[in-house]
C-alpha cells in the first residue's frame, strides 16, 4: 500500500508540474555559478607537500624550477582565461610552426643553462636529473620532451653507453651545447620491432680505414627518425656489419647527415615522414645512405671493434649476447617513456572539473548534483587517481634501479622497464580517454589539455618497444628465470619472484571488507595470480616442446598466457613498490590515505590528492578553474584586444625574459615583454 501511495504521489507531482511548470522554470532561470572546489571540499587532512615529496623525491625543486622557467617565457604561449594565465603548446598551428617553436624553446632552455652537465656530469643523481628534465618538459608539451629525449637520451645515451673515451671526448660536450644535434636511426621501413632484421649494410674499407654505409633497398630506408627531417646534424645509425662477406650482426655508427648550415651531406638523402596524428613538434624523417663513408673511429665500439687492418674484435663471441649488449643502452629511453606517461595533469583537470561541474537535480530546491558525487563518476575517476599514484611510485622505483644499475642488475632493469613501460603507457592512454569523456564536451577543446593529448601520447604505446612485444619479452624472461633455478635446483632469486620459493598463499574462505583491505590479502592474491600464470605458461611451453615444436613458434601460440603473465608480474611489482613506499611513512593521516588508495576509498581526499601532484595551475587547462569566466563574453573581448589565446605572435617570440637559476629570483622576473619597437 505504501508503495502505491508513493507512486501516486510521484505521478501527481509530475502532472502538477506538467500543467504548472513555474517551479522548474524558476529553478532553471537561476544562473550557474562557478565555485572553486577548495570552498566546498574538506581541507586536506594530510600534508600535501609530504605526499608530493613521496612522489617526486629529491626532484621537487628541479621540477618547480623548470615549470617556472616555462611559465615565465612568452615562448610558451601564455594566455589569459577566467582571470588566470595558462601556458600551452601550439597544437592549433601548422606542423612547421610547431617544429620551429620546439627548437626555439630548446634554444631558450639551453641559453638558461638547463642542459649544462646533462651528459658530462656523472653518477645516479645526474641520470635522475636527466629523466626529471625530459619528463617535466613533456608535461608542457610531449614534442618538447621527446625532441630532447631523442637528442640527450637516445643519441647522447648511445654515445655514452655504446661508445668509448674517444667518442665521449669528441661528442658529449657539443651535444650538451646543442651544437651537434643528434638523432637515433634504428627503425627502418621494413623492420621496427624486429631490430635484428634491419637491412642497412656497413662494410669496411681497410685501404682508407673507413666504413661505408648503404641502404640496399627501399625497405632499408631509416624511418620515423626523430629530428632527422629538419634539424639533426648527426645520427647514430644501426646497421648490419658485413666484414669480408661475414655478417657480424647489428652495430651502431656515428654518421654526419647535415653540415652546420643545415645542408644535407653528400651521399645522404633525407625526406620528411610528414604530418602525424600528434607529436607534430618533432620532425620525424627518413634517411637513405648512398655508400656514405665514415671514419673507422665512428663505430661505437664498447662491445665490438674493427682494427685498422680490418680484424673484427669482440670479447662477446655469442651473437645473441652481443646483440643484447648492443641494445642495453636503449633502456634509458624506455624508462623515460614509462615515467613520462603518467598524465597526472589530465587526472587533475578532470577531477577539478568534476568538483565544480553539476548536472541534473536529484532533489527539488537543491543544487544540481556535482559530477563527482555520482557514484558512476567516482568509479570512473577515483581508481585512475589511485592507480596513477601507484604507477608513479613504480616509475620512481624504475628510475632509481636504472640510475643505480650494475652489470649484475641490468637484466632486472631490462625486464622491469619493459613491463612498466607497457603498463604505464597503457594506463596513460586509458586515463586520457576516461578523462576526456568525464569532461564531456569541454574535454574535446584543445585548450583544455585533455582530449587532444590522446593523439599526442598515443605513440608511447609503440616507440621505445611496442607494448605487446615488450610484454612477450617479459614473460619469456620470467620463464627463463624459473627454469634456470629449477635446473640448478636452487631457489628463484630476483625480479621479486622469491615468493615462488614459499608455499602458495591461502585465500581466506570468508572475505570480509576488512580482510580485503589488508596488505597481506592484497599481496597474497597478486602473488597467487603470478604464480598460477607462470605455472600455466611453463606447462604449455614444456608440453609443446615435448611434441617437438620449436621454441619460437611455441611463443607465438602461447601469447595469451604470456601477456596475462606479463601483466600479472607488472601488477605485483607495482603493488610491492606501493607497499614499500607506504612502509616508509610514519603512522598518521598520510599513511592512512595511502592505505585508502589501495582500497580506492578516496572521495573526501580527492582534491588534496590531485593538488599533491604539484602541477602548477598555469599548466592545467581553463576547465580546471573558473570555466564560466573563461568562457564569458568578456574573455572573447579580451582575446581580441590581446593576442589570440594559445598562439605566439612572432615578434613576442623573440623577446624572452632572463631568468636566474636562483629559485627565489625567478619569481620576480616579468612575464610579458613588449614587442620590440619598429
Ligand atoms: C612518432 C614516432 C617516432 C619514432 N621515433 C623513432 C626514432 O627516433 N628512432 C627510431 O629508430 N625509431 C623511431 N620510431 C620507430 C618505433 O620505434 C617503431 O615504430 C616501433 O619499434 C614499432 O615498429 P613498427 O612501426 O615497424 O611496427 P611493427 O614492428 O611492424 O609492429 C606492428 C604491429 O605488429 C605487432 N607485432 C610485431 N611483432 C610481433 C610479434 N612477434 N608478436 C605479436 N605481435 C607483433 C606489434 O605489436 C604492432 O602492433 C618512432 C616511431 C614513431 C611512430
């Protein structure tokens, strides 16, 4: 009966409103006001600076320094929206303009000493600082981060880690000073993931002591080479080394491809890869070598050398091991891509917008409901925030094990970087898509820095190792490790697989909500899944081997278990790094919120959590703040009197403020310079 009365009441109300729409009209004539989430959300009950310190470690000052350097220069296109200044890349401008601006920004940063010591300073601190710089530039614009990443991490890294003293002495300083502009020519039209299959051939001429590099066919043209289309003067060229008719496998050589005036060198042909779906501030190019001669010393000879009279010399006799040694320096690029894919900016924007945007009334005479108060919206965004934290901790861990690597730990770094590169970049793309949808139509506006970034960052899934291919390598490495331990009849060591030496964790038959929140339960199920998949993978492979199938073809058909295993390994590792961080925090509110992140109970803390990412307002988009003012008529008028938002007037580009490296000083520098007179 109560139910009938309720329905009757609802219907009456509905009919009354239908005949007398005034109350709703009145409601709807009320204007929507922007209210900053800081006013409505509870104040942080943990120290946001301490959480940021957990995320960024010792890099906090350097990150802030770089952000401020960018915010204070006209080159980074400052524009006003809703009373706030934002900086933004030139996504709405032509490819040529974007490339030009990337180079101008690099010049500006170089003049301010940002690159000093990048390659010549030694030690883990120097390497960590390199990651910080590339990643922070990439938060402003992926193209800027990648262009610098190719130059310092790929070209510079190849010289550092594949070359020897003669290369260090000759190339590192000019690379740091950007006098030499480097690129990294590995991929070819015919071969990308399969680096071993590249077709560029290099022969040795003992009479002149020169190598001769040639592109024997169209599929051997170097393809996608960042920096090659417009700016690079030098390339690290990966090529098969053919010594007296014997192929010694893939080796790396330094070749000059342009002179100092930018003209293409003789015996080199360069073409543009053209417009891409994103990353148009990077000039990707194609290169052909027509018997280009280079000095014998230009072979990067850490792993193998050729004597003046043409003897091939290498301490590593096994071609597989030699190939692995050649590719080891590529890890730093993978680490950079993994760590740069967190898209924390986007999560901040979407969360801030959902804390100020309302939609639909649930109760009469109350405001419309805040987007983030819809359970569906929480389900979409809060796990992404929690996961972004977990993956950011994992990327910090990855950077550290890379910077402190030893010959013994290189294998671990390779496996961990492959797994995390794939997991983090997949998460990055998923976050972008969800944030784009969560911001509704506003997510599609380029100036809001969400939707457009899907095409800017998409390439992260492909370069520095295609994600699917990387995951296969991870699973193969795990299987190898387990089989080797079994063969030696020893416990498994390394890669966090020690849990396999213990009895399998048992899952309690009665799962209460407090059980689900315990670290013991969470660790147990992650380990159990990894253990189970490893066992299944091992069984599948050994059964097929017993039937005489070759190992390479076995791996192609067991791909599903391999991929699941790669993901399980990655997830267990990420949980472990999260728990390790949590263990360093003293009991209190910060530790509590970390615990809540594991159970995704974040609604009251979410504003404080995105604030702790430490991204300056100017790098976020207008919808993260007063989006009504940002779209008001007055802002249209403002933009006609000022230069158009997010475009850079050419005359202003030339005048950049001088900013001191002194942290306190740069805050006082003026932001806008008048255009030069005349
Ligand atoms: C914007 C951009 C910038 C780049 N910059 C550079 C650069 O500066 N220098 C450079 O050397 N290279 C660069 N690259 C190249 C990049 O590293 C390659 O694109 C990448 O290695 C993949 O190679 P591919 O494109 O030939 O794809 P392929 O290797 O042909 O792969 C295509 C698809 O096949 C799948 N696949 C391949 N092998 C297997 C397998 N065994 N099992 C199952 N699936 C498989 C992959 O998962 C992928 O989905 C760049 C690429 C882009 C797009």
